C-alpha cells in the first residue's frame, strides 16, 4: 500500500554518488521524504517535526561509508535514531512496592484494556509467580465487568466482584482491602474507556489514581491509532502520572506510528505489545522491530516466526530423514513442498514483511505466483501415486492424460517436470552436504539481510 | 433533531472552535494570501488524520483557485475550502434506505476489535425501532468474553428481541437461526453482530465469508447491508481495513465511531477520498442517540464551524 522509506530515499538520493559525506541539501531532500513516510505511518505531526530536526542534526556531515549509498546511509541514521527514541531496551514492570502492588489500566474505549488486563494477569502469575487479583471499575459499558470476570476465570486469577450500581472509587477501595486480606502480590485495576475530552471521566481516573497510588499506571493504546495518539497520550499523562505504555493489536498490519507518538509525548517506556486475542499473546517490547515497521522496512523477525509456525516441522524432518537414507526425492515430496508453500499463506502477505518486498510484490503481480502454485498442485494431483513415486514413468501418453486431467497444456507438464528435476538436483546436494552447505550456497544468492545473522 | 445533532457534532468536533479555520482571517495581509497559509492548512488537515492523499487533493484544489485569483479574502477562502471538502464528501453521503419489501432486511456488522460494533448495533436497534420497525439482534460474537451479555444488555435497553447461543457457539449458525426466527415472526430488520477480527487474520476473514454464504441460503441477496465499523481515531490503517474486509464480504457501507474522541474527525475525509463506499452513520458519543446518519453538508459546516444555516 505504501512505498517503503528506503524506496523513496533511493529514488531521491541514489542519483548522487561519489560524495564522502551527506550534504545539507541531500539531507533536506531526504527529510521531506521522511516526513511523508512518517505521516503515512500515522506518526503525529508535532512528533514528526521534532524527530526530523534531530535527524537533520545527526545526518548532515555524516560520513557515507563505502559500502552504502547516500540513501542507505541516511536510512541508517534514521533507524538508529528511531530505535533510540522508542527506547533502547525493554523496561520491566516495577513491582518493588509493598504488596499488594497496584497496577492501574487506562485508555480510550476499545483500545484493549480488559484483554490486556487478562494477559498481564496471566503473565504475572505464570512467569513472575505472583498471586494476582483483578478488578473492574468499568460501571458504564454493558457487560464490561462480566467480561473481566470471564477473562480472569480463563487465566485462573482471582476477580474481585463489582457491580454496575457502585462508584468506581468505592470498588477500588474494597478491592484493595480484599487483596490485602488475601495477601495478594498484585492487584490490577481495569477502568472504563474514556475520551480525553470528557472532563468528568478524566477527573474520575485522576481521583482513582490519587486514591490507589499505583506502582504502575499503564496507558493502553491501539497501535492503529492515527494523529490523535499524541493528543490522547498527552491528556492522559497530564491527568495521571503514567509509568508505561502497552501497545495493542500489533498483530494487525498498521505501521504503528502511534508507538513513536506516544513514546515521545509521554516520555514513558513502552512495556508490552499485545499481539493476538489469546491470553498468552503479550510480548515484551522490541524497539527495533517497531522502528523497522514504522519505516516500512519489513519485519524480518515476525516473518521468521511466522514461517517456523506454519511450516510443518514434522514433515520437514521426515523429508530430511528420507534424503539421508539416500532415498530419492520424488514427486510426492515435491507436492508436499508445494502444499507447504500454499500453507504459508499468500505470497503477498509474506513479501510484505520482507525488506524490499514491495518491489518484488510489484513484479509478482504480473506473474501471479499463487496461481502458479495452484496450477502446479493441480498437475501433481492429476498423476497416479505410482507416477509420483517413479517420475520416470511419465511418457508422452501419460503426460497427455495428466494435462487433460488438470486442464493445462502438455508443455506445462513438461515445465513442471523440469522444475522438479532441478529441485531434485538441489536436494541431492543437500543430502550429501547437509543443511549448512545448502544454506551457504543459498546465502550467496539471497539478498543481504535475508538470512538471520549467524550466532 | 437536526439542530441538536448539528450542534452536537460541532461541539464535539471542534470543542466550540474550528481547528481548521479558526484564524483564517489572520492569514491575509490586505487582499493577498500569505505564502504559508496553505502550508498551515495542510498541516492542520494532516493533524486531523485527513491523510496524505486527501490533504494533497484539497491543497491542490485550493492552490489552483488561489492562482486563478479567485481567492482574495477570508470569505472566498472559506467558500473554496468548503467546496473542495464537499467535493470529496458528497459522493459518499448516501443514507441507508431500508426498502419495505425486503423482510427481514439483514444488516451484517463487521470490524476490527474494539471499533465499537456492539455499541453501534445497540444504537442502530434503537434507531430502527423508533422508526417503527420490528428489529431483532443476533449475537454473532461468540468469541469475546461477555460479548453476548453486552449485546443482551443493549437488547433489554432498546426492548428488542435477541437471538443468542452460548460462548463458543458457531457464529454462522447463531445468525442463521436469528434470521429464521425473524422470518417466522415477520420482523423487519435483523442486525447481526460478529466478533472483532483483525483483517490480517486469514482464517477469521474466512469465517466471515462462511457466515455470508450461510446467510445466502435464506436469501441469495443477503446480507442486504454489510457495515464496516471503523474507529474514528484510527489512522491510515482504516483504509487497509476497509479494503481487506471489502475483499472478504463485500461492504456496502461504513460506520465511523468515536468521532467525539478525536476532536478532529479528518479520517472521514481520508476514507471518503480513498473508497467509494457510502458513509452511513457516524457515532459521536456513548448515549443511545449519539449515532446519526452522515450528512456531508452538515459535517463540513461542523468541520469549518460556519454559522448554522437558517432553514
């Protein structure tokens, strides 16, 4: 949907070569592109302005390393600054207070406070081995209290009962007393979603904060939020002393500019990311991953994670076994591979996550990779099991039958067989030399940065 | 009703003052426009989430007007801006019309998590009911904790029947049952809730397609209206959401919620510019009456804080 920043920058800057340092002029041109890219990624305008001023200071006169183009050099500066701004490393929850430690959740409607409360409770119970109680002070939205009760039940933590008729302050007091009585380590207080322009509701949360003196006040913000993220964060941090931020719905495909806005405006660390609907989908924040996402540079780590999740590990292991025993790689195995490729989801969504994927995507549009894979599967499925096991059986008449069965021309069947043969040759090498050799061989052919760095 | 609605949007969008045009007069020195006036407007539009694309179009239109010497004072600038805004918004300002011959008229509500689907349904039910229609709700969100209870509360509040099964039930079958019940009871409208889902989750989008397929067993034209609920505070991702949902189930309209929270509401422009989908309703508050049909002229007036036109 959007051009990545590197694409924009290479267009502007890469025509200028052979200079040792980034000039002021170059930086100014690049900054304009950066401004658009950040705005498209939903970073709030005041934050963008601030950020660009800092980038200019750092970039002018920066030495262009031999191996980089001016565009890449500029991008590197941006990436570093962005990662630094987002927070160098992750900040853990502060639980060093007299128990019960109170955690107060605050945010707009629908940002994911209750879901995050559940996830946090689970994390604290399972990883930090704390005794956790949760309580809902949302007496406004229908069934909000019920929602937290169910969520608490799912993750197996205590839930202090509250009801719609009560005042939030009274609920909080009672919950705190009960948590003390039961020797709870942590009390997480979920609140109603509120808009920042609703003065009454903002006063309510300020009062709650006063009364509870929480060790942590977490601002829950939807990663898809636009320009308003800055205003909202500002208003909340003025009403209550925030100690951290939770960024939710990060499993969507928004560019997450809100992260930068909120971080800059509140000055508080982003502590967690919500990456799914299930209660275990809460991750510690990685600044570099979000930085790359904002810049449209592709999220390499997510891709690797997704791939490992989707590839059938068992089947892959079996294939390796089979090859090791020096059995042949036949069309059945080829079909399995194709099926796995289909399984990984659409090529486009995969490419989206790759650095430079946008360009590849444009090229692929004409080739329509997915259709190819589907067609290949159809041809393979039109063969008999025996043919798949012994591809040498395939002679003209059988090929004609297969072509008819899968609705293609004989040439395409031939094409597939050639493709299969080259894969088989590669597999032979693979069986001989093992994984490492193959990866080395591939490494040379893959664009830089596609393979995870050796550990 | 129009008056209160109008002033409400205006009050909520601008907090009594127009972010866009509050000091347009100061941008003129004599009868020439300051150079940075357009830049200032551009900035404000961007700040309001109008998006790079819609902002670009608006500014291009305005600057061409200025170059032709048609804008010499504040009034003319306002008028030019108003015209440019309307040009974007009028095409998407088509209210939802429920024809009496389709019974039950099935409204299918989809959206990402936390966009405000259930609340919107509650308000819609109230709206249709007060128009004298017989409404039924279908609790299709069987995934999120207490979603069914939330909708049930709305059903009680608005006095509409609801068809629900337990949590974890098959969403398609709940909605199918609701339509069947509505048909036998001769009701006019069925509003079907669905679980919030991020548009990137392929299997969940597939589930939506399934629900639609199942509904079509009742009526090949069902669902008659597919509303995407978009959170008004969402940034550029709103467009991606709309495209993905459209691909899955074919949207026929949009509801933009929480416009009261944004104080700006420019996202409406970005969406209108990018998608040819009618904006059916906008939500401006938590009250049961705070969902209103979208009217481009009123909206622009609210954005620009022009004095209420006397009708």
